[in-house]
């Protein structure tokens, strides 16, 4: 007997989640390709503008008037955090290999674990302390002195991780808000902020048809990724999905090799593995969503 269409289906939720992580990794890869020729604010403006347009077209009309919040200040702060993450991540991707940039930003869940004690009153156990310390050691292996990574690119990635941690903390505080409300306001904030910045940073060659399609695909992959992300948590428990978040590192490594021919060295791979294991440990010890890099 088949389960009702609206009943939770964990396997389907896992597949949605893996698909969402692939979309996020592809979004970062496309951003890296485009920021080699165009300013980050321009690329981000097209991404959020397309995503907002798709949401306005696909969102049922009667529900548009219900996109309100009881905590508009926190919703706005969360949206601004995501905008800043997008900016710093774009700047990092323009200077760093895809896998390394993604790995550094993925210390955000470890920062959330570290900050959840003083900010949310959660107890940080010995195991979670060790996981946080391990994650930072993994980052040190990636950005070690004598490595080949651009120093400014590393700084941008670290700033993106810090802002991503703030975004995740606010997401946990706002866990009672409607998902569509949060998605809509994030897209709106990104479209408005980056469109205002574009006139001051506009540049780059006239886009070819292929480049224009790549630009428009940013909104599709970003919007589809967030949509699949939402569906995943409807079908599978957060405790089951959270450890899978670090599959985005795998996707980033595969795409980085296939598209850019970039393969991290052995020491960096060890650092990435340590970050992933540390993050999975935190996710297992604390049931609840560990958000992907939704830059």
C-alpha cells in the first residue's frame, strides 16, 4: 500500500536534500566562472533578480499578501546576513579554488555550535568543543603558511563563514516563521541591495548568449536549491539530513575538478576531511538543521 501523497517520505527527503546541495555547489561554480569577467555585485544582482522574478511568478497569488512576520527586524537582519554572505563568497570564489573556498565557509556550523552557548543558552559539551577545535584545525591545514591560496581570498571566505554563522543562528531563532516568507524576503533583499550597488561597480565585456544564459541560470539554480531544501525538511527529519550537509564539499570537489581542473593537494584534502567529520559530529550530537552554504 502506497503512503498518502502528503505523508513524510525520508528517502525522498534525502534525495531532495542531495539535489539541493548539488544546486548550491553548481551555483558557486557558476558564480566563480562569471566573477572572472564581471563584478560580484552585478552577478549577484542578476542572480537575486531572477530568483525573485521566479518566486513572484510561481508563488500563488492569494499568498503574496500573507508574507508578513511578527518579527520583521530579525527577518530583515537574516536577509542582510545572506546578502553579505553572497558578496563575500563571490569575492572568495573569484580568488580561490571552488573546493577550498567551500570548505572554509563550511566552518559556519562549527561557529554556530560555538556561539549557541552564549547567544542561545545552549550547553556546549566536551564532544562539541573537540569538534569545533578539530574544524578550526582543518581550516588551518587548508590555509597553512606556504600554501598556494590567495590571502585576500581566504579572508573573504572567513568573513563569509562568520556572516553565514549569523545567518544560521537567526534562522534557528526564526524557525517558526513560514519558509516561503523567509525565502521571499531574502530574494527581495538581495535584488534590492545588489541592484543599488551595480551602477558603482558596473563593468565587464558585453555578454554572449552563453554568458547571458549562465547569468540567468544563477537564479534558477539558487531558487531550485532553496525549494528542494525546503521539500527535504518536510519529508525527512533534520537529524537525518544534517550530517548529509557536507556532501556539498564532495560536489564542490567533483565540479571543481571537472569544470576548472582544480584538485586540492593532499594536506588540503585532509583539512577538508577534518572539517567534514567535525561538522558531522556536531550535527549528530545536536539534532537540528545544519544549514548548507546557501550563498
